[in-house]
C-alpha cells in the first residue's frame, strides 16, 4: 500500500504539468561537457523505411567503416526489441572546430549485387539515422511555406531512371556553453564555517551539444584525385553542397567517394530543452477535440446509468420495501424483468476457467498500461533513453503477474462458490495464455524478419532471455498471486441459484448484435488518439503526448464500464441471465473496430507499404495489439457489470 500511496502523490503531481497535455520531460542523464577540440563521435542506427517497416543494419550497404572496426553500442532490452542497432561510424568532429571538405573514404567498385541492393534500398525510401551525443540527426525541409522536421536523411533519390546516392553530408552542431552553478563547499559548523571555493575543471571553458542537423547532398567527386587521400584528410578541391540538385548517379563497377563538412553554431537552447525540436506537439486542438468528444459520450452514457439507478432500480426497490410480507409474496408472483432471473443470474457461465484467465490477464495488461503511461507522462521514459518505454512495459507486466493470478483465482473460487479445487491450473493458464499467444505471433513474425536479414529480428539469445523472464519471473509471480487468491475469501452471492435453469424467452434482436454494436462507443473515444499512435509506430514520428494519452485511457475505462453496465441491465430486463461473457465482449468488442481501423490505415495511409512480408508484419503486430486491448477493455466491462449485478440483487431479497 505504501507504493500505491506514493503513486497517489505522483498522480496529483501530474495535474500540475498537464496544462497542454505534454508529457513532462526529464533529461534522464547529466550533460556531457566537451572542451574546445575534444573529439565528438557520430554513431549510426539501423536504416529504416516507412515503405517496408523492415530495419536493416547501416553496414549492410557499402558505407565507410571506422578504422578501429565496427563496434556495437551497449543496448537495453527495449532497443533490441524495437530493432535498433547502434554502432560506431567513421564520422569524427572536433568540438567548436568548423571543418569543410573532409574526405571520409572511397569504397571499392560496386559489385552487381551491391549496386542492385543500393537501388532497391533507394526505391524503398530508406533513411539513414545518425546520432551525436544521444541526439538523432534532424533534417528540415520546406513545403508550402512550412518547415517540416525529419529524423535522419534519405539514402538517395531516383530521378528518371538514374539513382543518386547522397555522398556528401553538411552537418550543423548546435552547442551551448556549459553552465555550472557556483556552489561552494562548506566545512565545519556554527561560527567555524569555512567556505572553500570550487575550482579545477569548472574553470575550463566547455560546451554541451544541444542540436544536431544534417543536409544531404549529391556531389561529383574526382575518384582519381582521392586515391592517396587518407580518411579525415582534406579533399583536394572545393565542395559545394546544394541539396536541390544531383549530379553523379551510382553505377555498377564504379566506386563511391564520401565527404562531409561540419559547422558549429552557438545556440540559446539549454540542455533540458534540447529535445524540444523532436517533441514539438502538432495538432494540439485535435487532441483536445478528441477528449471533448469522449467527455460527451461519457456524459450521455452516465445519464443513462443515472436513469437506470435512480428512476428504475431505486423506484422498484423502494416500492418493494414499503410493502408488507403478504403483499411482497403476492408481488413476487407478478414479477417481471430482471427480478425474474433472480435464481439464475449467478449461474456459472460456460467455460468458467477461460473467463477467469482472460479477466486475470486483462487486469495485468490494464495495470501495465496505466502505470507505464503514468510514468511516461511524468517524464521517466523519455525518448532520450531509447527503449525504456518498452523495457518499462515488460517490467511492469511481469510484476503485475501477481494481480493476474490473484484476480483469476479469486474469480474462479467465486464462480465455484468457494471451492479451491483447480486454482493451480487456473494460475498456470493465466500465466501462459496471453504471453503464449504473444510468443506465437512474434515467433512467426520473427521468422519473416530473419528471412529478410533484418535488424528487427529478435536474436536467438534474446529469445532465450525473454523465455527465462517469462518462466522464471512472470510465471512464479502469477502462481504467488494465485496462492493469495486461493486463501482470500470468495465473493458470496446475495441470492441462491436454482437447480433447474430458467428458459430464456426468444428475443426480438440477437444479443450478439447488441454486443458488437456496443464497441462503437469506446472506439469513438479512442480513434482520434489512435491515429497519432499509429503514425508514431508506422510513420517514424515521435509520440510524446502521454498526458493526453493518460486522459484518453481514463475516459476509455469510464466508457467501457458504462457501456457494459447498460447492456447487462438491458439483457437482464428481457430475462436473459447469461450476462457473464456478454458483459466482457460488450466493451471488448472495441478491439474489432480497432482492427478494422488498422486495415483501413494500411490501405489508405500506408499506401506505399510494399511487399507481402511488410503487410504480414503490420497485420501481425496489429493483431497482437488488438488482443491486448480486447482483454483490457473486456475486463473493465466485466468487473463493472459484476459489481452492478451483485449490488442490484443484494439490495432486495427475492425468494
């Protein structure tokens, strides 16, 4: 409870930083001070494309390799799962030292395979991603009077039938003077305080990197003139970088020369604000419109719920309680609506173990989503720390295995009227149901990525690590939660269940039609924010408005609870006592609409997505996401309906 108490304090803190819905950003690391002339090393990440969504290693193409050899940077679990492969490069800068016409290297003559691969990567619109001091290279383009921001730069361009490689890069590094607060060290106490001024390293003028921009160009190098020029030496002639023109196409059996230049510019941008260029939120009004739209839906549903409780249920209960016993007996014979199913409303559903497992996994997924988004909104999972968001999600998911085991087993005991038999089996199923399906989907997709030689493929060693995390941490925690659930008292039903089930009268409309239609309301609260999330995942844009996302998640939970509650009451009123699964799918059916929206996004927004492998990857990941959403939203609907039914029938005794 202490942890939850601290979380409550953090939630209050969120209110102070949601003035525009931004996720609050904590830099996450101390600024690195560079003296003038210090070496700055540029790193390279995987080549990425919104055309294929399949990342490849930078050195899968014939680029210049560093003289000390290619070395991988230390990467966390989240980076590896996202397909990031950060390696060193041959680009070298000296702090606050402008350099022009720097020769990098001359490749060997392009073989037929290399030439074909280079053309294919240019056709597929692959981007080169460079990193300096943990900042991705950013590129600005102008369109219709507006400046557009892009991370990375295109590998090359096709003009008519010729392919041009961007072989000269113009870098601009924004720097800010290192500011160290003059804090004196204090020794002694009372009147004997001795102040010792700080000195040493702070006296040396230093700079921090606060921006990294790149302009790619195609330049016609004289291959013969650079035969004896060493790496990082001066190119023998002047180089003019004009991004609007291309001069030299790549050709088979011809080498390619690479050069670069770098300019340092002192900037007013301070260290904590250096990520603002990447995180600038666009379309804030659209986010607010999404929230306003959700609030209108919630208000409408809340009105219906209020009518059910105050005008219908309360009125019936008050009238019933005012009668004497003889009149109550007579009224029992004339009952109609939900009161008629009193002997069947808590009858065990079909496939009770599966329901318990899905509810337990839904609690685990929902808890993971809430805690992760909350921490991200507070700035603890900033893009400055790559992979922390995904790593955090895995960590919270494993820890919340306790909640999954507890909820699934306690619900199992409640359905079984206190019987503990089979709780271990239910715990095991809860620990393996969703992770098992996830591993199946990811394994199939991973084989496709392996076949494409993509860096997005999870290495076999990482697969072993994930399986160990599953069976050595997640499964034991779920079993521990199940143990506590088995020891906890089950929820007692307020009414007895008849031995013979009551026949459900024929309905005007099939109940599954109502259940499927109910998912449109939760989808209506989510679809605008869903567009931004999909664009972040598949279009390479940075998503950092976690403040908005947290608000939308809260509204989604409220809508799911209300929709399921209203639908459950409607079913009970027509004497349909099989509400268990219907309450789950009433809100869980939002997943169907999200999957249909994903297909729509694939057809109309990802028009350039090429190849069956890319489409299969997209649909596979979408299916995985939709399954998680169905379990989380279905759990909200079921738990709200269970509380409502329990409250409704505990308010009046009908024999």
